[in-house]
């Protein structure tokens, strides 16, 4: 993917990834018929399902939206860019200086920043006593 098409895919994934974040748990589970995953991991897959039902066919955009909370080892740059943007976006209250520094480096050091963001998200989950989705473990294994 090159030029305008790549930027459009990045833009669309960013615009749609949290489209269903504020839906009720019941609504999300009804869309997905998913009963095992925690509610916080459902809005991305539900948004991807809705986008596909509405005609979205770009697999990279659908995968980016679907897996933006857990990560996906098979991602191309669209998914990786969304994963970083979701973590690095300005206005989040945690580690503002560190995140701003990393965001500044993304254009020159995309892959290195991606690896660092994955590591930082995993470290946070460990500190908070959170579990890891299998997709998250596979993502870490693919970048370390």
C-alpha cells in the first residue's frame, strides 16, 4: 500500500476504532456472540463487524480496528500505527513526556517505537495485574 491509499487506511482505522466504545456490554456481546472476553476487549471486534457489514473490505483496516486493544502479530503498518496512536495520543494523563517523545520519533523510527509501545503496554498490564490475550502474547513474541 502506498501514498494516499495508506494514509486513507490509517485515517479510517483511527476514525472507526472506538466507534462502539460506549455501547453497552449487552449490545457488544449481541453483535459478536462473544461471552468469554472481558467487555473492554469487545468494542474493537464489534466495530470491525459493523464496518464489514456496511461494506468495508480492506482487511488491514478491519484487522487494525478489530485488534487495536490486544494487538495482532500479523498486522501490517496500518494496525501497528493504530496501536501506537491509541497509546500515544495527546491528552492521556499517564507518562505525558515519555509518550510525547515517542510520538515525535514515530516518523523516523516507526518499528522501534512500535516495539517500545508494545513493551510499555505489557509492563503496564503486568503492574496492574491484568491478563494477556493470546494475541497480545503473539504480538510480543513477534517484536522482541
